[in-house]
C-alpha cells in the first residue's frame, strides 16, 4: 500500500506552496488507494508554536483533507533521533565541529577550489574540525566551546562500501531527473546531525520518521531533491527502508520566487478570510 505524508513545520501559517504540496501528496495516496499521513515537524522548539499547528489542522481540513490519528509530532520523539545519532557515533562516523557559520564561509573563501553550496543554502563544510586530534576535541569540549555533531561522509561511505546508493524518482528533479537515480552524498558533504539548540537535524529526523511511519512515497518540492542524496546515505547506515520519491514543481509568486510564511497575502488563512473557497485554491495552484 502506498503511504504518503505532508510534514509542515508549525512556524507560521500555511501558504499556497504548502497547499500544493499537501494536495499533491493527498492525491498520490488517493489515486493509489493508499494512506495519507500528517506529521508536525516541530523539532525547532524555539520557532514552533501550537497556534500555528492548530491552524495547519484547520487549513488542511478546510481543503478537504483528512488523515489518521494520532499525528506524529517530532518534539515528542527526540529519543528516536538520539538513538539514531548514538548508533552512528558508536561506529566512529560522527565528529564535533566547533566552527561558526562565519568561520566556515571564511575558510571556503580562502580555498582555491571552494565547494558548491549544499541543499540547505549554506556553504558545504570544508572539514576544518575533522582534522582536529582527539585531545584537542576533548580540550575544547571541556572548555565549554559550543559545537555541532557532523557526519563524516567519507567514513560513512567507506562503512557501507561496496554498496551502491540508489533511489527511485517517480517525479522529476530540478534538472529533469527521473527513474533510477544514484545518490551522491559526497556532493553535500559532512552535514550537521545535531547541535545544542537542535537535538537532531532535519535529515536525521525525516529518515527516522519516514521509516517509523511506513512512508513508501515521499512527495516534496524540487528544492529538496539534493537532500535525497544524504538521506539515502543515512538510510543505508541506519538500516532503514528506502521509500520512492516524487519531487514536484514549486508554486511561485509573480516574481518567480518561492512563497514564504512571511508573505501574509498568500496564507490560506488570509485567502479564506477574503472569501476564497477550496476550489479556488485548487485552481490557483493547479491541482
């Protein structure tokens, strides 16, 4: 049975882009006689709000969507993500990173062969702290220096060798990718798995949740296609099932930009207040 999911973060009101993503996942499940799952990705406790979560439920119900209960909230399952990270750490695949974003950008700027940007719109990490010896890491941690936990991508790939990381793309990537794809996590590099203010990264949480919820088809926008490369690596390392993927187009504003939660004019709440109907929303986003 096909199981799809819509997984918004309760950090603002849903907009037209969210409506398209939710309807896309919903229709994929309905057409296959499958199941549609709602997940609340509230692992960022500093920005998540219950009022936005309630608005998500209201907006999706207004659109005519329904889902199984209970809804999975990431904030209630930190132990699942901690267990995944601990397993990677026990295998020597994680190292502490003490670099700030500014320091990373400066290091990249000094490099003659600067890495390309990662899927998270941040510079790919140049591996500065990976070169620290064990004593220096212990000294910095004892001194109270803040740090993140990074996945050592090279070691991780060596740990699963000679396994080939493949995934099935049922939609299309931003460059028209479709069909059987080879994941290349080395293009993304040593991603952050956790930091002090964030118990687990998006990548760790999403592969864990998808496995535990039995998601068989991940539907999401083209902008998240690169994330599949490193998530496929995590699935292999953690022994998780591999869903199929269907990346879809993004709904853009008249200027060709992605909608933002800060753009109140296109939130479903405001459109509803202005008299829009669910049919109107479907016509606007093209589903």
